[in-house]
């Protein structure tokens, strides 16, 4: 029995090489999946194809220097490079073996070589559908051709109309793999010593695909975050917003433009290593420089407006782990993972007016607010754990 991964070093697991070089924090929210696979297998297979390209700097994509980057990724993350076996195809694997990959960056980008590989493969094919909204037509077609067996996601895909509209062909299994907060999110400050105000957190992402905008009548993945962001000054007595817009970085196929970008990036990294203060234009977003753990602990309440495609943001469990009373939109995805409104969190109808009504009520009823916050904290600690999520994975990844 074996597990095959695809581009594990690029985005999803641990710190990619470029993140190390730039001295930034890695994403980390799916590292526990990799740890389970890494620690449970003598060898890990890595499928290599023409899209297995370097992301250290853009110019190296043209050189397809995958082994260099993969070795550095292993070195920086203290992984045994010799434990990974590169394979060109999946012909030798059986139904006892498993292929695991993420949707975003893999299937929403047309990759005929990967599709043909999976189409002919007999192994168990598992896809985590994180960020499935992007380029959903191509992604749906690619996954259909690839004969996928299982979709994992943070909420129940069978109840999401947008997903069902584009994946009605899928007759495999969907299962919920809840978010797991990292250990740094802790309840540090007593509830009574916190600011009696709600912290609104998250970034505002745009989806430019016509399929998305025509279905939802907006280009914003988290439209309610934009509402709070724009109303910030007028609601400051109830909500302190650190919500920040982001823009998608386009990939340029022009080698000259890529070289210019990389030279600029190298100079920025070099100056930072020397301790020279420099403005990083490509990543000049204050949101990612904040100490979010301290901010959650400074506030009694939190709201992390959800993705319109039917997904809460990971910060909802992070904020609850820090002892916040969490406000979440009234939706099935909280019930599906066991949360009960009024017991573990407080629901609102999705409007700013109703959210402020709920915040004002709990600002005036702090004992009730603290009781719900403690109940939510205990529920997260007991249920959104690595062990619980690993039990889900064990059902499918042998």
C-alpha cells in the first residue's frame, strides 16, 4: 500500500522554499495531513510531470528545476529527501494505494498529462476541494475525466448549490474534514479583561471567472467582508475591522517580465537578510504582519465572514480557540460539524443590521456571552483536533 502526492512542496504543506527565503509565515493549516502521511509510510510517492515546475523564483519555472526546489523544501522543513520516490505515471499502483491532491492549483489549471495519468490509474483518488470556486468549469471537467473517488472539504458539498450545479455528475463520496487550528491559537487573556467589541478578520478575494459572477451576481468570494470593510468607521463602537482586500497575482508567460520580477524579489530578500528596511511591493499587505493571536485575545467577540460558496474561514476555529464569542452566519455548515447556535456560537442572518443587533445584546449581557464563548472553546478543543481529522483520513488513506 502506498500514498502518491502531487506537488506537495508548492503551496499546501509546510513552508514553500520561497516563503522561507522571504522570511514569511507558512500557511500551515493542512500540515497535519502531510505529517500523518509522512509518519505513517516508509516511502512516499510523488507524481512528477511537466507541471512539476519550480516556484522558488518565476524564471526557474522555465527551467523545470523540480529536484532543486524539492531538495531545498525537504532541507528547510527537516524532511528526509530519500523517503520520497518520484514516479512518472500511476500504472503500477492498485486500489490499495491512494492518490491525494488539492483542487486549487492542480485541477483548475488544465493539465492533460495528469488527467490521462489518473484516468488510467486504478488507485483510490482523493481530492481536497479547497478553493474549488476558481475556474470551476475546467476543474469540474478535469475531475470528471480523472474518475475521482472522494472529495474532502470543510463543509458538506452535497448541500452546496453552487457545487452541485457544476459537479452534478459526481457519484462518489463527499466527506467533511473540519478545520484544525494550530497550537499557537490559545485562550490567554481573561474574558473580563478584553475589549467589549467584535473583531472582524479575513481578507477579501476576487473571483474573476464568469461562472462565479453569473451564479452569485458578485465577483467577491467573501462579499460580507467587503461590507464590513467599507462600513468600518461608522460601526467602530461594535466592530473593529482588520479585514484587508487582496489581489490575485497573475502569472506572466513573458520571460522578460518574469526575469524583472525575480531580480526585484532577489534584491528585496537580500536587503532583508542584511537588516536593511525595504518596502516589499509584491507582498505589501499589513494583514499578514498582524499578531492575530493577540488580537483575538484582546477582544471578547469575533466575526469571520464566510465564503459565499458555502465555507467558513479557518479563523472561526482559531478565534474560538482564543476564547472569543464567535458570530457566524445562519447556515448548515456550522450545524454539520456539530456547532449549535446559542450554545457554542451565535448566529445572525447575514446582514450587518442583524449582526450589530446581536453584538449590542451580548455587549450588554456579558455573563451570557462568556458562557457561550467558554462552551465554544471547549467544543473546539474536543472536536477540531488533529486526531479527530486523522480518523477521517484513515478511512480513505490506508
